[in-house]
């Protein structure tokens, strides 16, 4: 599906699959599951997790931005992912990175925030969490870099 979507849920889940275009999704006390490969996508979860699966080597669109407050964030990308990727977390959540782009990531583990930048300086894909862990992985991988 391609187009403009604004989705909101309270105390329940949102699942978005194979959609592109302008997408804005927000949950309170519920998870968001997203699988896609392009568009201008903004995902926000308060007190809930976000799980993102990017099946292609590049993000085909202006940006993907995902943010959780008091919830974990999991991002699955191919080992050959090439788009700019930025991962941020407050000092209260660990970052685990096992995907191929993690090997050459630039990191800043400051006192209050942790940042990982992969595949150059652009932030086409940006994921962040406050008070929650972040995991960037390739499906089926278990070990990797932990900040």
C-alpha cells in the first residue's frame, strides 16, 4: 500500500507491513511492528516496544524515524544494509549491535546518551529510545557489539 496514513492506538498494538509513503504511527501502552523498505515513516511508542524489519539493502525514501519512551526497540537489517543509520539511547538503556554495518560504526558513549552512526554521516534511518534497550541485528544472528 502506498499513500498517507496516520495511525494511533491506546492500550493495543499497531502492525504495518509492506507500506510506503507518508506514515505516522503512535501508540500509548502498546507495541508497533513495522516491515517495509521506503517512504517518510515516523513511529512513536510510549510505554511499548517497537520492532522494525527492513528487508532491503537500502531505505528507499526520505527517512525512517522510530522512537520509544520506556520501551525497547529492535531493528532488523541485512548484513549488506547501505543507508545511513543512527542509533541513540539515553544512558539508561544498553545498545546491542550484531548486524554487518555495526562492524565499522562510529560510536559516542557519553555520560547521558549513547550514539552509534553507521554507513556514513547521513541519518536516513534513525532509531532512538529513552529508558529502554536497543538491538540492531540481522535475522538469525546472536552475538555482536554491545555499548
